[in-house]
């Protein structure tokens, strides 16, 4: 059985990548005369439009190959020509900077609505600019990984070297669709060495057209799409430009001379003395008719597919073939169809609701010659081992974090860190990542991009994680089930097995005041303390301790300002933090052990508290409220008969960020309020404590610009931004003095 809240889970559907292409006419040199740069933008000339669409057609043919294991259609919705450099994005030999400039620039042309006929999913800049890396200028394109559907980052820049740019374009689009290079550590670990003949090879050496995509590329794309990251590709465009179906070399625009001119410049032509073995395999070009020296590029530059060759043949994949031998390479297309389902795989858990998968492949038959890839469900899953786990006091997510205790992480003092789940502050979209924090600290790490399938998405939900996505499940641990816990914590119950307990507290004394002891088995706990007249620090704070006297929250007169999760034998109690006017402690699951809720009153001027609590307990569990007055706990600082410690309010933190100190007065006073020396000094509360757990803003430096001079001494610049710890840019004066690092520097590329 299958189910889930994400309708695309495990589905193979046709996705259409809607593209906007921006060729820069000022930088792209084509055989036909180019227009002068006197306008900002224009419609492309027929030859330029044909060139762009031919590149897209070649790339689209590669994306239709079944080795990709997904149906991806490349669709061009607009070609915008940049006639004037000043009107276009800033382009330089710095590929990364050019990409950022183009990504920012292209946003103005992309309508927000998916329904707009010119809305696109990714943008491509074609330019003749050479891009340089750290050591060489062999870079042919730049793109960020996994940015498809992000309107701010879904873009790529391509160096236009003629028809070969189609392969660069397909490669960079692969990055945008989350594919890494084939020599990445993950690819090699899963699939071994993949060679240099697939589309995502870091150094391109002659594409293997029988399998242009490596299994690693197919895997990354499938995970990207199944994870919901490519949903913008599901809608068909209202209009699209038609891509040429003819092989590129058969058109009049792509004669051998014109192929040379596209790559080397308008004064070049094909070398007539091509050797027998170089026909179709290697394009050699020379400048004019009189130059004896012939040139080639990139080591393996074949003639365009469809270029006429000896004996009336046509070039295909670097070889000269008879025209009738090319017929299998083009229609009739063979559409793919699904094979049988595989047996169910292993269950992801031994108890508590795991997940197991079954798969099928598009291989009965495989799509061929541009035929359609299969559509429909390619992966199905069902629940397994749904019986409850033994009560060992640890949640499944807690066990996954605990595994990293053996990695010997330590703090600056060499103390070993213990890892527990982190829920507070994690965005809903990241709930299925393994966030763990160091016990008793704010430090946290993301240890895994996905928790194990079957892990609860959070402490307050029954939904579970499947392949990194949160999927609806019931309290019976079955995916798609609508069974819920009733208020008593009974799965599918009607609420008749428990009773509601409620109460309040509106008086307190200095120290710890017992509010209520919640018995084991209680559910839907909600404790609220509303600050006096909206004053956040009114001196009253919730505290929590075990029956053995161990404090789980706000013990030893130390107040937790931030939101946090309190772990009690696998159950989570969520604490709002003391910074809110409504301080709150909540838990939705059954409490595994009894806990005492207290009110800590520490202000010199005592404001009356406003505490209310509710929870449910089984009808057979005895419970009695404390009679009348609030009872002091055994851990409270007890005043002496004649004198007691009187506390002042904490001062503001000595620093607004970073590590600072707070101070307060701690005076011994007698019953008349006069200074006394008879207080028990062993019980004197602290008068100083550290504060400031918010990191200070930092300077973030942008990349250096290209040198202002191509020879001789010039100047390069960079931007410096003051960044808040949340990642937002704030006013420069918020960052520490003496100000930002230098934003300009001298540079020298070469002597003139």
C-alpha cells in the first residue's frame, strides 16, 4: 500500500525546463555580419536565433536519452539579445562573478506568475568571453548545483564556441538540476570510476552517445525531482519556440567553413587537406587560404553531426556513415514502457513503523531514438514493522544522534560532547534532516541530509520522514493512515479513558515555589506563565525538576532565555524560553516519569505570577492537588529566621553580542530590611553570570573584481557587508571597529 502528502513521491512524469537564453551580440561572433551595438536589447536575427535554437535542440536531444532515467524536455520561451554591454550584465573572465551578475540581472525579465507565457525556470547566458579559473582559462561554463526553480539562482553562463557549446550547455544545466561531476567522492564511492565520456565528466573527452549520462547523474536527478525540488518543471509553457529537428551539419549555416568561423572567428575556413582518419573526427581550421598552419581546439573537436562527407555520407558521432545507416538514429521513435515491480526491500526499522520500497524500471522496452520516457509511479513504498518499540527511554531520532557520540567531538576545554536531537529553530522544510545539538549547549550540527526512513518529523506530529520528505502517517505507524491520538494519548481512542486536570498559581515567594507534580502517563501538558502587565522580565520563571531533585529547566537560579527542547526518556517538552511575555512548557506525548513544575521568583520587587496549567491523566491514576498554599521544594534557598538574601535585578548584559557579564546586588537583610551579617553565606546566590549567546555581526567579503588594467599596475575592488548572525545584511556601524577590511588593492597582471 502507498500513501503520502506529496503527490510526486516516486513518480516519473514529463518535466519541461522552460529556458530564457540571452546571447550577447556584442561578444558572440558569427559568420553573418553582426549588428552594431547601438541598442540595449533586440530580437535576434534569423541566423542568430537559428544558432541558439540549434544549440538547444542538440542539448534537448541529449536530455531525451533513456540513460537519464527521467523525462526532461528543454523548452525555449524567449531569446533576448544583449546589443549594448552597458544594458546587460557585467561580464568578465571571472566566471563565478559573471554568474552572480547574470543571475541578479536576469530576474527583471522573469514574470512572477508561472502562468505568464514568458515565465521561465532557468536562464542561460551565451557569450564569447573566456572564463578563467585559479590556474587556467579552460573553463567553458559556470553554474551552481541544485538551483532549478530558485528564481534568484537558477541560471548558468556558457562560453559560446560554436556547436560544441551545446555540450557545455547540457553539462551546466545538469549542475542546475543538482548533478555533480562524475569524479565527485559520492559518485566514485557508489559507482566506482565513471570515466571521461559521460555528460558530467569534469574534463569533457568525446561523449559516449550510447550512454551520455552516468548512473550517478541519473541518481542525483531522480533524488532531486522526487524530493520536490523540481516542481516548477511540471507545468507546460503557454508558448515555446520551435527547435530544429534537422541534424545541425545539414543546414546551410553550418558548412565546414562556417563551423570554423564560429569557433575561431570570421576570417577562418576549413583546412582542405584533411587526412582520411580526421574526416568527421577532427575539425581543422586555418586563417585565410594562404596560411600553411592549421588549428584545432579542445583535443577532440568533431565535425557537426549531419555534415556531408565522402561518398555521399553524413557525419555522425565523429564517423562518416552512409546516409541509410543514419536512419536508426532518427525517428521512428520507440516509447518506453514499465517493467515489473521488484520485490519489497528491507524494512528501515525493526519496530515503531518503518518503510520498505519496491521499484520498477522503464525497460520493457527502453525508450529509443527520442521516444518518450515512461510516466507514472516508478517507486512505491509501504509501512512495515508497525508494532510499538520497547520503552527504553530513547526516541528513534535520539538514537541516530547518539551514534555520533563515538566520534569524540570535544569543546574547547576538551570535554566530550553528547549529541541529542534538535527541534527548536529548525524550519519545517528541514525537519527530515538530522539536526543534533550538544547536550546542555546551543551548538548544533547537521549530521545527515536525511534521517532514517520512518523517523517522526517532529515531537508534535505523527507524520514520518520518507526519502527526506515529511509524509502523513497515523498513530498506528502506517503511512497514509488517519488514525490519531485522542486527548488521553490512546491511538484511535474516544477520549473516555482519562480526565482533565487544571489549576493555577497567582501567589509566590522568593525562591522556588511548587506549582504541581505531573504524574507519569499524563498527556497534552500545557503550562503557561503570563508576565505581569506584559513585562518580559517580571522575575517569575517556570522551572522543572525530577522527583530526585535534578533540574531539567531553570535550576540553580540560572534562567534559559532561548527556546529549547527538554528531553525526558524519549519524550520532548517544548519550552518557549523566558524572553517571551507568555512563557510556556508543552508536551503532546505521554510523560514517561513524574515531574514537578515550579515557579522561580527572583525579583527584588515581587510581581504576582499568572500561572495556568492543564493536562490529562488516565482515570485510574490517583492525583490530588496540593492543598491551599504553595509548598517550597526541598531545593529552595530557605530564609533564616532573622535574615535572608535579597536580590536586585540583573543588569543589562555588558555586551550586546558575544560573551559578556550581568551583575546584580545580593544583600543580607533582616526582617526590618536593614543590613545584616547573619545570612548563611553557603547559600548566597551568585551576583554575576555570563550572558550574550548571540554571535556578533561579522564582515563578509565579496570576491575581488578583475584588475582595472590589463597591463601595468591597476586596482581591484571588493564589497564588504556587515552580516547579522541570521544572515541578513545590516548597517556597517553594527560590525566591530576598526571597520571593514580593505576594499581596494593594487594588482598587476603583466607588464605593459
